[in-house]
C-alpha cells in the first residue's frame, strides 16, 4: 500500500524516479543533457531541498527557481508543451509512489508552478522582443 510523502528520503525517491523519466523523454531531455552524471546528484539534492521546504516545511533551499528557468529559457525556449510534459511526468511519478495530503499538495504546487513559470517566461519574452 502506498504511503504519503513524510521524509526527505521520500522526496529524494520522488526526484530520482522523476528525473529518470525526464532524462529519457524525447520532449524534454535536451533541457537536461548538460546534467553530467556528477552534476545530476548535485541537482537532485537541490531539487530535494526545494521540495522539502515546500512540502515538509524543513530544509535549506536558498535558490531562485524562477531566475534559473528564465536563464534556461534564454538558451532554449521553454514552451507550453515542455511544461505540460514535465507536469505529466511529475504526476505520473507521484501517483506511482505516494498517496495522501502531502502528495496532493505536491500536485497542487506543480499546477501552480506550471502556470506561474509560463506566465513569467512569456512576460520576459515580451519585454525582450
């Protein structure tokens, strides 16, 4: 029986399995090809920090998610199809592993992030064109 997300270890498992999907998906893999193996573990740790603060209210994330995605968008356009696929793979991984209120909150946050990031990226594009 599935359980809810309760620990950082649960988040690390979610991120590891999610990134296994991202790194083999033809729609989004090229955004992650610069994550050489030694950088991938560092990136997964940062992702776990981010989600730990959001879902468990613990942890030590100090980054700027929006700025990182704006920088990535400068290198290669982040389009609605990329966000949709990212969200689809996240949800797929989430429901394979977990069920409960914290998992529900993770899904809610992904929906919010998708809309917010797309909106900010479009605003940034409009300013620079």
